[in-house]
C-alpha cells in the first residue's frame, strides 16, 4: 500500500467542499466553469494514491478519530475492494460532468457547479464511511444537491420529478434510520466493522433486513420501487442524469453488499428467492417498457432498471461469479449509461428534442457522433468484447450455477436489451425521414471528444482486459461470501437447536455482543 503522506479519503471529501467556498466568491460564469474543471482534475490527481490499494487486505487508507465520543460516534473512513471501485468511478465522472455541462447550463451557473461539487463530496463520503451515522449523514446530504439539480436546472416537469425523487428517497432514508438505531441498540456501536463481527438473532435480522432492503431497493431502483427514476432522468440536466445513473443508483446495490449480507446474512438467505424474483421482474419489465419508448432519455432510463436488475440478481445468488458480476455491472453501467446520457444531452443541444423521430437519420450528418453512440449502444446490450458483456455474462453464469430456472428466466432480458438498443440505434443512424435541420448541425467538437473519448477507451479496455478489476474485487468478495456463509449457517444451527422450523418461526437467539455465536433464549 502506498503511503501518500496525507489523509487521502478526507481530502477527496473535503477538497470539493473547499472549492464550493471558493466558488461562492467568484462572479464570472466563465471563471466558475474553469475553476470547477480545474478542481475536478485536481480531485482525480488526489485519488491517484488509491492505485496503491492492496487487494489481499481488508479496509485500507483508514482514518478514525472521535467525533461525539459520548454517543460513540467516530469519524471513521476506509475502503475495501468493493467501495474502491465506486470511489474511483465517482471521482472520474466529475470532470466529464463539468465538460458536458459547459454550454448546456445557461442559468445559475455558479450554483449548478456548487451542487456538482457537493454531490461528489457526499457520494465519496457514502462509499468511504465506516461509521453507520457518518454513512447516514452522507446518504442524506446527497439528497439536497440532487433535488436542486432536478428542480432548478431540469425540464418543464422538473417540480413534479424533483418532489417525487425527494419523497421516495426520504421514505427510504427513514427506514434506514430505523435500522441504524436498531443495530446500535443490538450491537452497542455505530462502527460498521464492529457491527459486522456481531451475530444477531433471526428475528432481529428479519426486521432489520426489511427496513434496509426497502431503503436500498428504492435507491437501486428495483421494480416496483422504480417509478421515481424515469421522471428524474427525463427532467434532470445531462450532468444530473449522469451522476444519477453512474453513482447514485450504485448506492442501493452497495448498501446491500455493505450492510445486508454482512449484518443480516440469515435474513438475506431467507429473502433471497423474493429478491431474485424482483430482480428478474426488473430485468424483464425494464426491457419491455424501454422497447416501447419514443423519448431517447426515457428509453435509457428504463434500460437502467433492467441493468440494475442484473446487479441485484448477482447479489442474491450468493456465489462468487454472481457477486463479481454485480460489481462489474455497477462499474460498467456507470461508464456506459453515463456516456449515453452525455450523448443525449449533446444531441439535445442541437435538435432541442429528445424524441427519436426528431433525431433520426444522423449517420450521414454526424458520423463521429454516431460512431460513439454505436460503441456505447453495443456495450449497453452486452456485445462481446465490450465492458458490459463481462458483468452481465458473469451474472448469467452465476444464475445458471444457482439454478437452471433462474438462468433461463434471465435470458429474455438480455435479448430485450439487444432489441431496444438496436432499434433505437438503427433509427438514429439511418432512420427516415431525417430532420431537415440535421444538415446544419455540427458534428462533435473538441470538448465533446475530450469527455467522451475516455469513456470509450474504458468501454473497450474493460471489455478486453477486465483482469485488473477482478484482481481488485475478488479477495473482498471471497471474504464477504465466507463471512456470509459462516454467519447464516450459525443462525440456522441455533434455530434448529431450539427445535423450531425455519423460516417463519424464527428464533429468538440472544445477540452475542462479544462477537461469538449467539445463545438461544427462552421464547
């Protein structure tokens, strides 16, 4: 592990906040853009020491100090192989969001860039927090800038979309708060690593899992808790949609991996068939609804419901290949769908419409644009050799390892993704009649090349050589699954010991606060 000589994770969180203060005193809109772009590049440079991460170890780059010692709260940060990818994705997407908003945002420019920086700080905090309260603070903190991005810089129905987004996510946050308090009462600490060492009765796990799962399922979003997503995506500005797709949606699946499997393993196993059913429903439903859309942005939004269904499915397969696939889908969906939303914003600046009929026949007018679009569209439906294929193929492999029925049910989802993306791409490239105004549209400029080219390189590189990512995540997944198996079997053994049938009459097993296995209580 590289010793950077400074607190890397705190720097990644507080540097964007510092730059918000700087922007508050800047009056020139152009200077605001330049300073934010420079700050986002500096943020990437600050994150470079993270490449010294050692996959064989657990949490690294740890920072801990007392926060409110009377309440047992601490400022506790660290990353493992699961959170590292999400931190790097968040850091990497920031400068691209600044560039894609350069001409798209024409009002309240300073406030817009402050919201971008606040979002970045809060998202990195969520992925780095190892204290439950600190996690919750960052989780809540990201709601306000995201709400403002939709409500202030969104489309004609931005008020409806922003309020719906806020109410849904606030409802999930309330449930998460309840779960957090319950774990503190049961475990006596807010430290996430210490809570992971405890074992809990099945009854406790049952209710804690339900509270957390609803909170995280809304954030994923998982069918049927997804209805806030299309409205938020369609109304949000391009950068808002990019952050929403690339980072915010990953917090739900990250929550399942960070909290549900380690803290409530037996309940996770108990609810696995239900979660798998909802994940498959998300894949099929997202595919069918996307197939019928005429708005390009809404089509990509519904495709996200399907893609995140793959991510959810991989988690509850409880095998190495499935969880590997989940993390790869999280990373690759962030890259590819983020790129597609940038490209939708790019064409919207020219046509002022997101309808397919207003943006068809572009192949002969905008060849570079259609080249990039074709690459990201092929990756989106899992074309072999591109990055999305690796993750979804891993999930499907894990699904067939789990059971042939689950594997067979996922196959139509992959076919639907190919159907709606090919249909959309063919109409955009060669559909007719082409918009007469299209002849006067300029193909991509140098700024647009700059923010799309890195994503194109990653799309190809991660598709051809995903080994570096797998080496980073595999040890963390092995530890997660080994811990999950041991804890879930321990709870089942205790339930069987007191001669109660699984699963509904689950057991009253005293929580062993010392971290060993629990002891049965009298009913």
